[in-house]
C-alpha cells in the first residue's frame, strides 16, 4: 500500500546530465528542482535500472517510503479532498 501512495524512486546525477537523461529515457522519470533525475520504479529493481546506465554517476539515492510517510500523505490527501468539496 505505501508504495502505491508515495512511490519508490532513485535519484541520480552525473557530470553529463544530457547523456544521463538520454540513457534513462525509457523509464518513468522526471527532473528534480536541482537538475537531478528522479526515476520511479515498481517492477524493476534499482539494480536492473542502474545496470542499464553506462556512465559514471556522481549521485545515487534510493527512496522507499516509510509507513509514517505513507500515513502522512494519506492524511494530507484526505484533508485536501475535504477542503476542495
């Protein structure tokens, strides 16, 4: 349940960001505010994603939501829905 609510993702960065973004084009990804690549994953493992990147990385962070984060997100979404109606 928590993975569906918040999502699991990798944050990656490299000196050549253009090349990194071209190598991850097949993944569900977005660019963070500071220019790093955020890759969401469900079926694939981080290891399988990283194995497909053929360049040195300067940053690799793995985010898996905690139950507390999932709970807080659920509460915030319910509160937002209640104020919109």
